[in-house]
């Protein structure tokens, strides 16, 4: 593969193209690679990682079968399936080769090929294996013996080899020639000239040699003369990979942009019969590798660096459903190969791990493989002599015949007592330095004992084994825990119970009696609801996000702003973040970080929610920061006092959350490196050995926080002075404190949970002593006892002793920047303000007080799989807008359950079921530092004419006339609205024992067409919006009978409709809502719900409710149009233009019959006649003949009730 032009992190893995590169581990690798593996400075002696538990493999679908580690921490450079035996060969960047036998990947052989250079390519022959390095070609037996070693010129930089026949080899690289080598004589027989910069990939068919160049070109050369016959200029930047099958050539690579090289998502496909390019193939991953996998069809496998794999036909359309994800140990996939049988795929990653994917449980690598030769076991002909003078001589060497008699060593029970030797405790240093890869832990040898010798102490040891492994979240296979009754009802996972009416009869008010809006949990990946609420109740963030608007189709900042707007408008009704989560699912980084949960994992709780929400927290802050950097920051949002902070660009998210730091690395040679960086959040780092201290040593939260911010650690890092990896001391100093301090708690194991539990116990004892009482081990304090203890003046009085239990977290912390770049952190109470003075006055001296604003908590509950909730301190501005009062209050947000709580409940963590995950502290008086005005960024220009995404649309197909400037709607104008939908996921339901159906999960709908028609003026009834919504998600059912949407209408390549993005149409509707128009339609509540819009009730005129009697059925638009308007609509399919016009006419008819609402009694009689007619007709519209027109009946009814002009 050609590494030039790839992601910088990947390009640096090719040492032959970049000088001064260490062959063991590259200096430019992401430091996170070292977080999972600890490398011994004197070398790592580690066998392959144990094979994972067997998984169910579905026939014909590729799934991961096994994964092993070839060399820990050393990236895999090449992989190759043996063409003669059932083996997989792997080469590393350290020049080491390893082979694995069979689909179980049992290690067969392992040996060093080159001491300094990486292995570029592997080719299997009948008698051995060819290995190509930078300037060396080595032929070795499968067991590791050298057959020949052919040294090339030192100036050569070889990258690829091609076996043209059984004894001839072509070798090429980054030079102006290709060598032909005879394998029988091991001599160079020919040198072919090629253009600079050379050839990095070679393929062969029965017609041509195919040579790939780093310049992005592919040349086709004659098989005999090697002259260029044809040339394809595939990519403007560089070529990544290509493959040939039959008459097709497919290539992937990079395009040159002004900012550099960018991965091109269009695969170039060429027809070798006509020697010309055909339609490029657009894929949904960033292609780095590709191979044809011809089975029944000529399938292409396209692989990205991050591990995404997509299958598609080279002449068809790529389907997002054909994507699966390889989960590499390292961040990047480095190599990819396909077996000759096409039953197995091999992937190698940057951490030295090899993953085998197969399409059957028992795959074979080759159609006809020969038997592999294994080493014979050592056969001993005679017994060895035994030296009885040796005390350590194992007596097991003496052969003992099988006998049923009692052995001499079998002492009677009366003369012997069992004394089992318990395993000694693991060295604390090993536990401290241990790093985990999967479920295996690795640590360097502390060398405190002799090798292979463990002294045993026969006395009883008081060992306590770690029994707390994070409570399994899956309710499957776990017994009911005795502590689960402790989970308070309001903290349990809430679910929506669906009836045949859907959500209409579900009582949300039972769960939320406030005017704040909850969020519905049934949408995929709605685990982040609690974090969305936290961001919403940060006033500067809310205002900033709602002022943001850009042109990106899937912008998380824009979608989050739309969701915040809905939360603003809601008066206690729940909202749903479907559009926000839809955009979230389309972002590649979210998938690469494992933030996209499958529906099955989310329903069963298999994902580790605590770790997941902490990763999501880091991701959303980073994404919002990037989205804001792409636009010019509004002047109103610059800090009131200004800031010298600039490393985060002009992003206001950076000003709010980012902390500027200095990272200092001190090598043992004395070389010191200082670099500036910034972070948007901090992760708590707990004191070492704190769990082994049984005395209950007290650590203030401020101490732990300071240790986590000003982190000091010993690690292996690259030293430019030593030119190799050296043990270094890395320290971190703070240069600028953020306005909002975000902390990930990282309570992921028993060590951290026990630490929180112990500190809460110590803090509880100290608090009781502070209030004048001494702790008694066996005494249970009551409220009366607590009041008798008294309370000194100036100290906060707790209403109950229960408020002090399980509390370690302070409500406020005080942080001060010292002159020598140090940081002082201490807990802060209301009593401290009397001693030190107001926090606002001290800010002038670099002293800041941070108040706790939110805590995100992981609830452990095996019955439901666990959940995430948030405690949020809601500020005065929010209460003022919603309730008209000015006060602050803590609330519990559990999806659509919202309940006020006592402030002490927000910091109480019972580690048996309530585990802290994320903390948000904000500077005191934060809101005063920012201008919190919101200016609606949506302008009237969104309603003007726009281009369609569809390629085939013509003016003759236009179904609407855009608004002119003089037609812009005003407050109170009528707009007829109708929407059509398609189904993305079918409904999940179960049949009860009594025969009734229970809906577990409703079908997931997506808007496909939105139509708005003019409600007044000379052009009344003429549409000004008729948008078909393009979707990138797979449609399960187009519902053509009810929606009129046909397959292809939403595809930009073949659609003839006016196709737009959902965001574009959403902005049009938002503008109409904000301007104050009134929408007229039939069943608008469902329409707005699927579109994900919150519309004030006084702006909705729904004909479903206008022509409805209490406790009666809803009437269809078709029947109403037939009865009142004598119109036959919705014949074969629905048409949204027709439905919107009909709704407008029905509203006019309603005004006419009810005299603008002034005669409700007379209109009630009309409705009674409507329902009587409907019951007689069984609510079905009659066929054209055989039934009297309803208008004549209506006229008769008019005469009876004395209405004129009906």
C-alpha cells in the first residue's frame, strides 16, 4: 500500500519514506497508544493474546472470529495469507515476522527478518516465504531458516514485489527503475526504467502489469517489454490502493486541496475493455485499502483507517447498511489482506494486534491447502539418571505404575491436617503500573524477587480479593442483587407505555409537574439526554448555541440549537432530540469512538454507560468547539474582561471550557521540553495505594482535583536529544483557568469506588466531630441526637444527619493561580466567605470560586440494565422565563421525569447503586461575564428559491412557486401544511396471553415530504414549499399507499422531485413559526412530532380537533372532504399538496358554520349529523355512483338548523 498522503498519524508509520524513525515505535504515534500497554524498557517478552471466546458466525456474513497480538505496541506493517498452507503471515515495523496456523490463529513460527527496517511485503512460495524490506530481499523457510539473503543497493527504497511466474520476481519502490530477479540463480536479470517517484503497488493480469505511483497515476505495461500501454490519472493527490478483477480496475486515494491532501470518498473505476473511466463509486467510509472479493458477484471490500469496512458492487450503489466495524486495539488499521478462498479477511492494527474475520465458523484459507509440517515431539528412549543428592530434584520424573493400592504418601487423616497455601498478594507496584489490553493486564517486572521464585508464607494471610467489578449492566445472566431495593423509584429507568393511540393517552404530567421540558428516551442513542439537559441549563452555552447557524447539513451545534429552542418553548411537555441524534449518528468520529450504540445493546444495557457518557462528554465539547471555530465569533460573545487565551482559536466554547496548560517533559539525560496545549475537561486521577490504607486517610476533593489538574507522571517518551524512547517525568502547569470546569470522574472499577466510599465515611466522621459530637461505632444517630449536638456560629447547619452520609463532594471550590505558575485548590463553604471576603473581590488577585452546577450519575440496576440521570442546579433566569419567579433550585432529570430535590441529594453517592460520572463546576457570577441576548439567526431568505439536490429535476416538474419578497408572511397569516413520512424501523410489539398487543417500541418515522400552501391572497392554495427530504438512512417502508413516496424519490441521483436536506426545510418552518403564522392542517400534532418541531398551541389550527366531539373517534380528512366539500381525495395514494389545500378549505368551512366560533351550539348540531352519517357509512367514502352527494344532505341539514349560505 502507498502510505504517502494518508492521515499524518498513519503516514509516519512508513519509516522508509520518513527519515530518523525508530523501528520499534514511532515518535509521532498518538500517546494514547501507550495507555493500554506498558512497554518494558529492556524489551517486551509477550506471547500472543489469548483467543477470544468463540462467537456465533452467520454463514455468508463476515464477523470477527479471533484476534491475537503479534508484538505488543509494535505496529503491523503487512499481512499475507499463505497460498500453499493454512497459515497467516504477519510482518511488523520492527522487522519481525510471525505466522499463525489455521482459523484459531495458533502461533506457528516467529523470527527476526531484519534488525532495523520494517517488512514491506510478504509473498509465499512453495518452499518458503519471501520478505521485502527497504533494501533487502530475504527468502526463508516457514520455520525461520534462511534460504537466501539478497542485499540491494543502500540507496534503494523498495515497497512492492510481484511474482510474475514461479521463478521470476519484480521488485519496485521509490526510485526510477524496477528490478527483475531470477529466484533460481538469485541474480538481477533486468532493470526496467520507470518515471519518478517510482512504483509502490504492482498487480498483474493475463494482459498487463499494473503499476501504482505515488503521484496518483496507474500505468498499464506490456507483459513482455514492460512498456507503458495505457495510463490512468486516477487522483490529483496520491494513490492509496487499487485492485484488478476481470475487466474492472478500482482505485482509492487522495485529492489535492488548498489545505493539503484529503481522502477521496469516490472510488475511481475503469473499464479495461474500453480503457476509460466509468461512473465513480461513492462510498460511506474513508477508503484506505480495497480488494475485490469475487464470490457470486464482483464485490469490493473498502476499508478505512479507523476500521470501517464496506462491501459494494463496483458498478452499483454503496449501501450504508453494508458497513461493519473492526474494533482495533490501536487507533489505526495498518494492513489488510484477503485469503485465496475469499472466506477470511485479516486486519493488522497499530498496536500489533491481528484480527481475523470470516464468513463461516470453520473457514479455510485456500481451496486446496497442503498439510502443514509441525515439529516432532522429543522422544526419550531411556530414562534419565536421578541424582538423589539434589534436594530440588523433581520426584515426578520417577515413573510410577498404575495401582489401586494405598500409596506411602497417602497419610491417614488422623496424622495429617490440610494446610493449603494461599496465593500471595500481587506486588503493589505491579498493580500500580498495570495496563490492560482487553481483559489481560500487563506490567513491567519490578525486579524485587528472584526470577520464577515466589516465597510462600504459610501463616494465615488476611487477603481481600477484589470482588467489585463494575456491576454488570446486562440483566441477562445475573442474579438479583440484594442492594437493588435501595434504588429510589425516581432514579429507576423510565419507559413510555404505548397504547393503540400511541402517546396521546400517556400521562407525562405524572412524571413531570414542573414547566421544564424532559426528553423522550425511546430514540436510538438517547442515553445522552442527561448531558443535553446539562448543556441547556448552562446559560452562556444555551445562548451561544442558539445564536449559531451554518451551512453544514449535519452540524451538531445547529441541531443542538434547534433542540434548545424547543426546550425553551415547551411548557412541561417532553421534547425529543431525534434530529440532533440523527446528525450525531452521521459523524464518523462518533462511530469511531464507539459512541453509536446498536438498538440491541441499548435495550439490554450491554454498553458501559458510565464510560460511554464520559467519552460522549469529551466528544461533544470537542465537536462544538470545532463547529464554532469554523464561523466568525459574534462580537457580543467575547468575554467582558477580554482574554489572552488564544490557543483554542476564537471559539467561545474554548473561552468557556478550555484550560491552557504547559506540559513539561524532563528526560533523565537532563533535556527538558516544554510545549503549550489546552484541554476542554479533566479526568480525576486518584492517589496511589489509597485503597490499601485501612486507617481511612482523609483526602479533600480539592487535593485530588489539584493532583488531577497539575498531573505529574513517569512515562516512556521520545527524547530528541537521546534520539530514542526514554523514561521521562511529565508535569503539567496551568496558565489559564476555564470559566466552566468539567470533570470526568472515571469511577470504572472497585478501586475508585472504594476510594469514594472511604472518603465519604471519613468526611462523615469529621463532620459529626466538627459539630460537637464524637463518633460511636455502634450508635445510630437520630435527628434528635443531631440537634442536641448543636452547631457553632457561622457554620452551615444541616437539617439532618442523613444529609452528611455518602457526601465527599463540595458544593464550591476555591482556585488560585500563584506567581510561580502553581495552583492552589481548596474546598469552599459559605462560612469561608465571611473569613476571606466576597469571591468577586478576590478575582482581581487571581482567586476564583467555582460552584457545583451539575452532576451526571450512573444508576446501577440489573433489572433495567442501568441508566444515566443528572442533578442540575437551575438558575434564576430559567425560573423567570418558565414560572415568573427568581430563585435557584436543584432538580433531578431522568429523561422525561423531572423532580425538584434537596441540594444535598445532588452530592450524595451510594456507591452500591449511584456512581458519579461527570461533574460541572462554574465560576461564580459567570452569567455577568457574557452577553446573554439571543438574536434569531434564521432570516427570511430561507424561504426564497433554492436549487434542488436532484440531478434530473426540470422546471417542468416544479410543483410550487416560491414566495416573492412582497409575499413574506406576517403575524397571524394562515399557512396550509401537510407532511408525508417513511419508515426507518418497524414497530416492536409483543402479543400478551390474553391476545392483546403491547407495543414495546414504536416504529421510527422520518419525514419525506413537506408542503406549505398560501392561506390567503390572490395565490391562495398555491404551494410555496414542496420539498422532498433526502435521507442517508436506510428506508424500511416507503408507505407509498399513504405517503405517495416511491422508491427513488429521495435519491439525489435518480429523483425528479425538488430534493432538499432536512435542515434546509426545517429552517423554513422555523422561520414561519418564529414570525407567528398559524398552521392549518389535519393531524398536525404527529407531523410536528416527527419533524421535531415545537409549535405554540395558539399557532396550530388542526381540523382533526375542529371537527371532533369529546369521547368520540377522530375523523379522517378524506371523509371530512367528502361530507363538507363534496371532494374525493386520497384515491390511490396521498398527495400532500391536495391534503394541505383540503385542510385550508375545511378551516374556511368551519369558520362559516360556526360563525367564527360565536355559535358553538349550532355547530354542535352539525357535528352530530356528521357522526350519525359516519356511523351509517362505516366511515367509508362511497364509490362515484350509487350514493347521493353529501352536499344535498348538508343543504337539508342547513334548512333544519336555520343556517344560510352553507
